[in-house]
C-alpha cells in the first residue's frame, strides 16, 4: 500500500484489479475491491486501521466481475454508474459459477473462500456524475466512455490523482468483451492526454501507477484492433487466429495466462466486429432516409 497524495492510498499488489481509498474525517471511501475474498477482508482491515473509522462507501469504476465478486466484504454501501448496475444484475448464476471456477483454477488455495462468495449489487446509482460529500470533503464521480458500460472515474484535481478504472490498463491487455463504443473510448483516452492531466498520478484499473503517457500504448492497441476488425467485417482475407496472435504480442503475458488472454482477445474482437457492423448498418440506414 502506498500513499500517493495526502490521505489517498493505493494498492497494486492484489491479483485482479487495483484498489484505493480516500481518508475523510468520518472514515474512508474505497475505490474498487480486491477480487479474492481473503484479499478483500485484508484490505478492509487496512482501510479501517489507516482511516481510524469505517468505510463509508465502496465506489466501483465498472461492473467487471473482478470488481463485483468481493465488493460486499468491504461492508459498505456500493456506489456505481447505473449502467454498471444494469450489467451486474444481468449476470446469471451460471456466469458467476464460471467466474468462481476460473479464479479457483488460478488460485486453488482460495477454493473454499470463493465457493462461499455472495454477490452484492450496487445500491447507490448515478447517471453522469455524483459528488460524495463527507466531513467537508467532496469526492466527485463521473461517468465516462470506457471499456465497459457503466465505466466511471474518480477525479481528485486538488490532489492531482485520477482513479481511471479499466478505462486505462498498463502493460496488460484490456477487456473488450463488453465494450459498446471503442471510438468513444479512444476519445476519452485522448482527453486524459491533455494538459489538464499533465501532472496527474493515474491509478489504472490494472498495472502499475502511471501518468498520462500510458494512454498512448492502449490507444494504439485499440486502434489496431479496430483496423483488424474492420478488415474482418469487410470480408478481407484476414485470419482471425493471426489477428489474435498479433494483438497478443502487443503486451507481455505470462505463460500460464496465455490461453486465458487469447480467449479474452477473441471475445473482444468478436464484440468489436459486432460494434463496427452496427455502425455500418446505421450509416446505411441514415443514408437511405
């Protein structure tokens, strides 16, 4: 755990997602939750001990299952964008079983803990923006166009800190299986490369802390994926397996994660093809009117 600004703490050490919290006079606001139950319980203890008070809210930067799985264990009301709630409530029991099975394969020592997981849905929802106000301190939340429906960030301009969630991941492949608008995602990544964020410490959804320059490699990756997906949609003699391998080489992947990442890339590529096909149909429809 590291204090990156006054009363702002971050951990990038847990498997799954990065997490943080903001200490306020009355307690703390947590940003995301560790994925594994034992990590979530340990993180809750660290937050309470550091803040000297309870966790007031848990803010989710999206509804990726890695964030939702153990959020309940932080024992505070969960706050999220409304679209994140709608995504989370649509997850089936079968989907959650597959999530738990996947994490159990990777961390067999956590099998019993994972088997007993219960899922808590966000209970405080917002559209566009919301400011959490406690003890004279404002913590602004904002809906953004990112890698999934219901993406949000926590921007603390007075402390030059931005919790970006999976809008930005560093040295890792992004999750694109739920992305609805990659063009809008690219625009948001362009936005954080502006002067406004030139001195900002960015907490990405996954990977090490970074500055705004980390948005460039991810933008290049998404742009490449869009080009390859467009070729597939247009019927070019593009080998989908070769495209997956090309994207796989963009960021480092450990040997034991290769198959998982390949599946994620393939699923994301299929989602992207669907997005581009829908865009073309919309253009055709508009032109016919």
